[in-house]
């Protein structure tokens, strides 16, 4: 019996050694130090795209805080739920259909393959996976913009239904016209020379115009307008949260804009500078405009001024000089104040100013690329192409979204009941309270 122990021990030792050697070889294959400059650059590109995607994902927290801060406390849980579930729903919908429509081989209007990432999975292309993740986080940003414009009176189920429509075809189809060439597609607007580097129109204006359609179908919140049509302000319950959200969005915007290089290269620094200066210009101009119009440095308007500047520079952040970034952002800070007043006077209730910040200032920023593009300033052809793309975005996003909202209204209730709206969506839609120990309801 003792003689049999040694062969068994020997066999066990050989097995363990073989497993160790195999594991070491496999580990070495995955951790092999790049030996060429091309390999180093490729790895840098992957890391930069993934890091930018993480920064943009963090903007979901910013969108949540802005919506919560600018609305009443009885709807805070609803804002959180919409922003969390928007991302969850968008992830599945974009994986299944949206990515293929946006970046698949085109039939001239949209992509026709790449659904479920099926045709790409066999290639195991690391760049494609990082590119997909980066594009995904943009989709939920569009949904968050719409959520803010329609806050405090929209059915939770209806909100998720529209998010699905946005992620499946509204955003991807227009996106394919502008960005399809980033992968297998080829968009007709990009072929004309339309420039929207990081999405002033593809993301922000699209979300703003969809939000405008939704607010028109919904109607204003109860108590927002007096019988004579004048505005009865409904202040948000927590401006510090709105300010925190704004700063989180500004932080994430560095990935939002600079990530669109899709590579780690020398243009990133200037994009970051332009983004910073435009946001600063928007904040200063918004605050100054508020001082002239209302006599005080209004905090809410200042925050929206900063966001307006960031939205406006997104299209041209890689194509303009820093001085013009300040001009673009500064004009956006002025525009957003007058735009909010304009929509209020017309009975359009946008609790967070999303239509003005994202729709109107996204439009301005996209057209501004044609005016201030480095080396080609104020060329009429460029301005007209930028104007064309911006108008097409409005027509597509507004009318398609309006139709979708009408269909949703027919299928389910788009707007909650008057009783539920007065009670607050936290209780009526989720049976939760954000501040259960000290909540004071202001049923206006």
C-alpha cells in the first residue's frame, strides 16, 4: 500500500504543476506588456473611452439632483426612480435595437444590422465593446432631459414607455444621420458636412424638443398659471441639491465632450478648456442677465446659465478657439433666461428649464459652429448646413415624439390624476416618501 502512495503523489504534483503553468501562461497572455507604440496607443484609446463613459454615466446623478432640487419634495422619489430606470430600460433597448439602427450598415436612412450585437459578438472586438458602452450612456442622457421637462405630473409607466421609444428608434435614427459614420453607417447629414462633435443637437436639442412635445401633450402643473394666464411660481424645494447636480453634470461633461475623440490624443486638453470656458461664460452671463432683469443674482438662473453654456459648446468643442467658446457660452447664458420667460408666457410648464437649456441652447450652439469654426469663420455654407441639421432635428424630435406621446396617452394615462398630482408622485406612483419624518406638503 505504501508503494502506491508515491505514484499518486507524483501524479497529483504533475497535475498541480501543469495547472499552474497553464494559468500562468493564460495570465501572461492577458497582462502582456505592449511592445509597440501602436499597442500602447490602442490600450490608451480603450482606457480613455471607458473612462469617458464612466464620467458620462455619473451625469445620471447630476440629472437626478437637478430635477429633485428644482421640483417639490413630494416628487423626489419619482425623479430618482425615473433616472435609475431610464438607464436600465435604455441599456436593454439600445443593446437590442438602438445600436444597430444607429451604427449598423445603412440603407441610406438607418442601420439594418448589428441588432443585439449579434453580428459583432463573434469578432470579440474590444474597441466595439468600449464604443458601445460609451454610446449607451448618451441614450439615457436624452431620456433624463425629457424627464425634467415633464416632471411632477407624468405617469411613471408612461415615462418608461417613452424612454423605450427614444432608445429604440427616435434617438438612434437621427443619430445615424449625424454619427453613423463612426462605425458601419453613413449619415446623410454628416455627408453634407454637418458638425455636431459631442451632441448639442443629437443629444441635447433632441431631448429638449421631445420634452417640448411632452409638455404640450401633458399641459401645465396644477397651480402653475393663474386664471388670467400670469405665472404663479412653483419654487423647487432644494436649491443646494440643484447646485450639486449642476456641478456633477459639469464634471461629467468633461467625459461627455472630450470622450468623443474616441482616442487618447492631443485634442483632449483644448476640448476640456473650451468646455470649462463655455460653462463659465454661461454662468456669468446668466447671473448678470438675471441681475438686470430681476435686480438679484438668482441662483436657479445662474445654474441654468452654466448648463446652457455647456450645452452650447458641446457641438463645437473641438472646432473653435477658446475665446469663441466663451462667446458661445455667454450668449447661451443670455438666451436661456429669455427662453424660459418666453415659454412661461405661452403657458408651457417646464419645471427645470430643460427645453430652454437643452433645446434652445443646443440649437444655438450647433449653428454657432458654422459661425466660429477655426479657419472657416462666418462661411455662409457652413452656417446653412448647421441650420439645416438643427431644423431637421427639431422636426424629427418634436413631431415624432408628439405622436408617440399621443399614442401613449391613448394606451395608458400619460398624466396622473389631479388627486395624485396634489398628493405627490412619491406616494401615488411608488408608495414611498423622500422625507418621511418631516415632509410638509405644499399642494399648490
